[in-house]
């Protein structure tokens, strides 16, 4: 499972698996028909491709994810940040927040994430780093 790149339709498909797993492949067909408007053949084609790439397992007609949702999300966000913001996390966050209003709770949660991420950094002695 070297590359974790999922095309948009594959990500939607994987999201359904993550939400309902483990699930019988017949149930997956019904869910894809309802949520994505897919035919049975489309569902099984995408399922086979994602199994071949090591993202899913279809054993005894029971579908489970081998790729964790968090890993796929992390890869997608890093890809967007690299492509659109030249790898700059501050530029990525600034663009995301430009037309957004945060609640106090969201701001506190983001502060906590930043504090947690910086705890692992070596102390460089001094307030300016």
C-alpha cells in the first residue's frame, strides 16, 4: 500500500465502506446504488480495483478497509497543501480561514492541536525559537 491517492469517486466509495464496515458486498451494492447512483457492475469494478491496490479486503463477500480513513485524509490534505500552497501549512490555514468564522470552541481545539504538535519540537532556548 505505497500510494494512498484516491480519486474523488474512490474516496466517496471508501467513505461508505468506512461508515458501514464490515459489510457484505451485496449491502455495499445497495448502499452505492442509493448514495452514489451506481450500478452493481460499477460497484464491483471499483471494489476489485481498490482490493487490488490493497485498500480494501473482500473475503467471503465481507468488505473491510485495509486503508484507515485517517491515513487517507492525511495524505489528501498533504497533497493539497503541497500542490496549492507549496507545502506551507500557515498559507494553507490562512486560505482556509479567510472567509470562515471560528467558534470559541473551534479556536480552542485548534490551539490545542498546535500546542500538542509543538511539544515534540526540541526547545531552541528563547521565546522567538
